[in-house]
C-alpha cells in the first residue's frame, strides 16, 4: 500500500487548499478515499438523525503533477484513510507561495500523511517544512460504509443564488430563529423564510433556473404533468445551513439544491 503525490502549479495548489479549507469547515473528521484517478473526501453522518453527509470527488489530474498510488491489493486498488481535515488545512496554509508540495503516506511509528512544503529561498539550498498528519487506515471490510450515496427522488431541483448573497441573508435570519424554511418550485423561484410567534420574514429569488435531470432510461426528465408553480419546502436547522455557507471557499461555477419533501432533507451540490 503506497501513495505519493506532488503539486507544482501554484494555481492548482491554491485551488486544492480552498477545497480542503471548505471541507475542514464542515467536518472534524472525514474519510479520504484514494484511487488511481480520483480522490474522494467523504462524510457519512446519518441525515435522518439530523447529521450532515458529504461527497467530494476530485480528479487527481486537475490538481497533481505527479500521482502514484498502489492500493491494498491488485483487485482492490484503493486506499481508505480517516483523518482530520483541519490538520491538512493547516499544513497547506504554509504552502501559499511554495515551489512544490509533496504528499506521501508513511508508517514509521503509526500511519501518517507526510506533507513536505518546498519554500523559495534566497540561497541555493531549499527550505522544506514538513508536517506529519496522523491517519487511520480503514480496513477493507468497512469500505462499503463509504460508497457514493444514492440520490433519492426529489420534488424540486433548483440552482442556488450567489452563495455570498445567500450567506449574508442567512446570517441575518439566524438572529431571529433557530430554523429556516427553504421552498422552491420548477419555475426557478426560491424563498428563504423564518416564522416565529413574533416575526415572519421571507426573501424571494426568481429566475434561478432548474437543472435538467436524466431519468433511469437515459432520457432527459421532463416537468410535464407537474405544477410548475407548486412549492416544495423543507425546514432545517439554520446553524447547519450557515456552517455550509460559511465554509464555502471554492467559488463554484454552479450550486444547486434538491428538496425532498417526504424525507425532510436538503441536498446541496457544487461543481468545482
């Protein structure tokens, strides 16, 4: 079982750092899944019990100049590690102007991700700052607990407004209530609402757009036969929504949410 990677391009390094910073805001611990072509950061709390789940998928070729990985076996060429993303985030903060960053899985006394940051120097010799990040190797018998979640059928899927705008609104609303109602329809309209015994506040968004989804037979799904104006809504903990928005540092090209009326859950996705 081996893993080593190297980032030289500064733009790729900064982008990777922003992704890790965002994950660190969402989870104290998470699972890092390594494959030949991709990295996955996974958080699998039980949403039904009020937890937050996360599936972050990165193509290694978009970030790394070198990437070598050998899994636990030829027929299971993957590695699963449990780590604290905040530790990785802190290590990458020292690499803002680095010439290169190397990441390697080591096991001298216990499993670690060794992050070596090569910094520019006025002399001919390089300055290298090394961080050892403790990890736990997840045995193969538990891998099925970290598979990609199945997206349940939803009532409405809609593109979100600019996340900074949404964050500002939610921050104001959290001073008035512990819960927020998000409702949306198939006409690109979304409302953020709080309702208490003493106050009711609603923010309206229009023309957000609804993403097309493919049905199981591969054909593009259609809203035919459905009421385009009918609102689907979900009531969620406003602090958890704020945590998601505050942690946003990756400037996604698009962000969308799916509202599941019966499941009473909200799924937010971002295209990095």
